[in-house]
C-alpha cells in the first residue's frame, strides 16, 4: 500500500516540474533571475527553470499603441487648449525594460504626458494646427530620447485632437471668413485689371483699323436683333457721312 508521504512527495515533485517548464510565444521574452541576479533573457519556445532558484519576468516585444490622456496645454501665444495623442512603441531590450525602470508601461505613459505639455507649450496655436507633422516628429524624438535607456523604441507619436475653447473657435471662424473675403476681392480686382488691359489693347487695334470698328458695329447689331426688342438702336459711324458732308460743303462754296 502506497503511503501518504510518498503521494505527497510525488505531488510536490509534479508541481515543481510543471513550474519549471515555461513556453514563450514568438513575440515574448523571459528575463531570468537566479537567486536575485539577472542571467539574461530566454525565448521563444520551451524554457526550463530551476525550481525555487529561478524566477522569470515575461516581456512582450510587440508594438504597443498607448493613448495619451487629454492634457491641458497653454501655447506660446497664451491660448488654452486640450490635446490628446497616441504613442506607438515596442521593447527592444527586455533586460533593460525590467532592470532600468519599475514599470515601463506606466513610465512611458507619464513621460509622454509631460512631454506633450512641455513641447506643445513652446508652439503657437497656428503652428499647432498647421504643422502637425513637424510637432509629431519633435514629440517622437523627445520621448524616444527619454525611453531609450529603458530599452524601449518609440516609433510614432500622433497628436489626435486639439480642442479649442468656444470663443477661440468663433474667432478662428471670423478670421477664416475675412480671409476668404480678402481673396475674393483680390481675385475680382485682378480680373478687372486684366479686362481693362484687354480693352485697352482692343481700343488700340480699332483705332488703327476703322473698318474693324464698322464690323464691330454690325456684329453688335446682329446680337441685338436676336433679342425680342421693340426698338433697335443702330449706331452709325460718322465716317459714313463724311463724303456727303464734303460734297455739300463744296456745293455751297461753288454757289
């Protein structure tokens, strides 16, 4: 008959054996501590640990997309806005991510929030709204510089939303409307200038070619005749009557 002590020892042995066998996925690494000292990383695949002696901290290597909570930012031109962002990063060195910082996820989130406030506070509102790519690149460089000693690589930082106060939104709308009106007036003035230049050129051509003026009169008459008008005014060039006027003047002198 098997004694209870043997069953107990067998059960404890099975527990120790199962606890010493670990399986890590392709995107996971295990930082191994032996009696409190780091002996490096292992994985992926089947990992054997010395029971009681070895401890493992599992670290995922996949890219993490972390939302940065909305931050109250005062821009360089003293405009208060609320800005949130998203940060993409991944662990490159699992050992440093464990040894150099207590909680790399929490630390990265905090450094992203403080960097968002400090960096955007150095930009003006127009720059924040117009040069989003430049600001994203600057944020990425600053945050990546802080997380690099932790073995973390920040690949992308994207500013998602910039919430403006209602009075600032109305001011920007009025500014945009005034800008549209200014452009419309400039375009209208340029059109009138070009039209006046073309009319001046046409007048010079008609002045040198009297027959062209008569042809223009006839064209205008044809255009008027196509409309349903009860009265048609026909402009007759005074040059047509010049021979008659000269003949009458000669007749009066001869008499």
